[in-house]
């Protein structure tokens, strides 16, 4: 499916600038693999253009049935049992190659941590595995059925090779590293945990370990118990009196941040990285932000939440997709500005891209993710523009009533290569009774902005200066939408998330939130901005706003914030049991497992919910003891500023 912030496209340049804003660019969120898909025996390509069957008219003529291409109106032979549909999947080849996975294990931990990790591993017997471990003396060991090989990050040849990211030195010293599932399980059981105590941190060469793993496989799963303190990728000194950097340190260009970030960014194209951390402190996720395809942190690997998350991850790997590529085909006057997220440009298949590129532009063809563990959360933000007429009169003569866009997603799944085709017909303002301004969808606009701002921040823009510019951009968008109360409410809630504030959140925590935004579907993104409330009262379920009014309300409530789910109540009851059961069902369906909070009103954990409540007015702000501006004052300020703009 695809959604647009404006479902009616502007036909004139004046209309595009006045109604759409953003210099006339239309925002699209392409979410292809959510829900059940129609399967066809295809692909069915147009004989004249780059389009495929989709949203096509089927007609009968003297020589049989035909489907008409929505892009060039070419008649193509109809195939029996072709359903009338906008989206479908078709298999395009034979079974794919066997999967390989490199597992990186940090053995610098307590024995119970390593034992818990061993118990949680549920490996696929169809996959081959390599095992890499970090040792407390700074060595990194690559294990093999034929013997192990240790590398020290302080060795001069290792340092030189790492500096150039040259793998030749390492590969010539490595034996065949591949285990079957029984072999890697046995090798894992032999690992010994050796923690470091005292006033110094262990020598942990995370950068070297991840590089070695990327040489072995294009999928890497890593378990860390602390920050990198040795070699490239180092984020903190071994001296414990030197604390992990905070936001104020980043603004001062503190030591290690730039070098570590640059090193990890160079690793990003080499593999897909899933990193799970067990630590009460930061481990360097901010510096590693560009390599993170999956990331989660837990207080301990002994936590039930870690075990549940890891089991969910292995379950999702069974339906994961790889080698994801996207091609966008459009009608003549609909142009593609670019993909506003992680993507690599490929050679364009047609000249339908605009001269004003945004994000990754100047093409209609991209390589997206090398590995997507949860296809239902794959969302691609795309910027589009219409080749409008310079005047309303000219627009009526040159821009048709409808424009079409087709997304062709190629990917590899366990069964082989597939093609997902989704076609959408969009009305323009030249269509009868179609108005651009009335077609605005605030939820799609909010989710699009969240993903764009998250991606820009992840790419090395963690400074407070950049955060101020992002807030300014968001406030300007709010001013443009000042007439919509619902839209302003979403903008207000968005300003309070870690996407737009660093208050009470560490750089690593903020990075994990940004990663969740990038790898979540549209509905989850909206929950991150504005959590939903289900209130259980006398057999009925209501959905009030998450406002100050809930503070003293004794009714059992389920609060879903996307990355947290909780139940709040005054006393135990059957309604509390219902809310608790629903909350656990929601939590079990997501990855990583959301934080689950179960609290009585006034309990110690109730402070967490209190921090999420919206202060509707000044009285509410005082009641909640928050530094945030109230919603009432925010809306008033935005509307006052709109008069000056």
C-alpha cells in the first residue's frame, strides 16, 4: 500500500505552492508488505513500457481479452485468472542461496550473563554459522571447526589493515569458519565468561570484531556487554572515572565521537548488523547508528524481556527478506524527487525523476535494505512532485484528471526471488469535486516527517545545533497547518519525543528511539508520537486522550506507546485482568519486545505514565509538574505566529 499527505495532486504551480507547501513536493509513504498479499503467476509486464499489470482495465476485442497499461494505454494479452487488483506478489526465480550468519559474542561479562545468552539461542538448522568472540585482553577470536585464530587490535599489521578496512590480511589467516547448528552450539557452550573488576574497563575491541564478522557474512548478530575501549570504534577510555559522553559532550566535539562514528559508517555497506546489548550504561549505539539494522538494549541478558525479544527475532528471521530493490514507474507528469531514507541509487530505468532531487534522487531505481528482518515494518518515504502548468488555465490543458504511480519491489525470501507490484491511481485537482486542501492526511504527514528527521539525525547529526534546526522546521510545518486542531495536537506530541528533545534521555537511548522510528510501520510511528489509551469502565471500553484528566481517574487503563505498553489501575478487578491480558498480547506481537509496565495509581512506576500525560493548560502543567509548554499555549503560540508569516 501507499499513502500520501495529499491524496489529490495539485495541477497548477500556484496551487502546489499555496496548498501543499514544501515547495510543492508531495510526501508518500510506501508500505508494501503489511497484511496478506495476492499471489499471481507472473510477472505481467507491459510490452511497450516499464509498467506492469496493476489497476488495469480489462477489455474484450476480436482477438481475445487484453489488459490496458495505465501508463501508456498499450493493449497486452490477458492471462486466465488474472484478478482485478492494485497489489500482488509474483515469484520470479528459483530457490535462493543458503543463509550464513556471523555471531559476535562479548565474553567480557559475568558467567550468568553468558549462560542466559546460551539458553536463549534458538538457531535455524538450515543456516550456517560463524562465531567471533571478544576477549578481555583486547583480542578478537574467530572460531573454526579446524581451530581458532586470535587477532589483537594493537598489532601493527592489524591496525594498518583496519585503518584501510582491508580484509586481505585477515582472510589469509582464517580457516573455514563455518559451523552447522550443532557445531556452533557446541562451540558456544565452551565459551568462558571473564569479567573485569576494579577501576578500569576491559579492553573491548568491538570495532575489530564487527569488521571480522562482516568479512565472513553479510548478516551479523552481535551481543555486547559494554562499550568499545580498544582500537577503531573506540567510544570511551578504559579509565572508569571517564564517563560515557552525554549531549553536552557531543556539542563540544568530545574525544572519540567523530573517529568512531566515521569508522562505523564505513562498515555500514558491508553487512546487516543486529546488535543486542546487556548493560546499565551506554555501549556506543550513537556512534554505531549508521550500521544498526536491528538494535535493542536490556539491563541484563537474564531478563525475560531479552529472551522474549530474541525468540521473536529468530522467529522473524524465518520470513525476513534480503536484497531489497525498488523501482518507481509514474505517469508522464508525475516526477520522483527521491527516497528520503537509507538507499543507494541504481541506474534509472526511465526518465521520470525530477530536476530538484531530494534525499537519494536523480533516479527511479534504488537498492534499499540488504536484510529486512520484519517486512511488515518496511516503510519507504518518497518525495514526489507534479509537472504542473504555470497557470490554472494551462494546468487544465496539460495536467490530466488522473495520474498513476507503480511501485515495483524486488526482494529475496526463503523461497527465492519475488516481485511485489503496487499501483495507485491518484486524482488531480482537475478532477471534478477534487480539492487538494481537503485531501490532506495529517497522520501520513507526521509519520513521514518522523522518518525523514530520524534518518537525517542518524546520519551523524546529533548536535544541539542540528536539533534546533529540526525543531524550527517542525514548528514551521505546524504554523502551515495551524487551522487543523488534530494536526497541531500531533505536532505538539511529536515535539515531546526523543526525536525532538534530548531532555532526560542519553545519546544511546535517543539513538535506539530513532532506529525504532526508521524500522516501524506507520501505525507504530504514530503511537510513538501519541500513545493510545483504552479505559475499561463498567463493561465498556473508551478511548480518551492521554491528558492530565487521567491522573486521578481510578478506572483501569491500557496505555500503548509503541515501545512501551502498560496497565494502570486503582485496585485489582476483572477489568484490570482484561486490560493486562490485552497489553501482554500487544507486547508479544512486537519486536523488540516493548517495555511492559504494570502499576497501581500512585505507585513508584506511576511516575512513568505521569510523564506521558499531556498538560492541556497551565493548570495541567502545574499538576503534572512538567517543564513542557501546555497544549493550549502551544496552539495559541502557533496561531499567533501564523498571522506574522
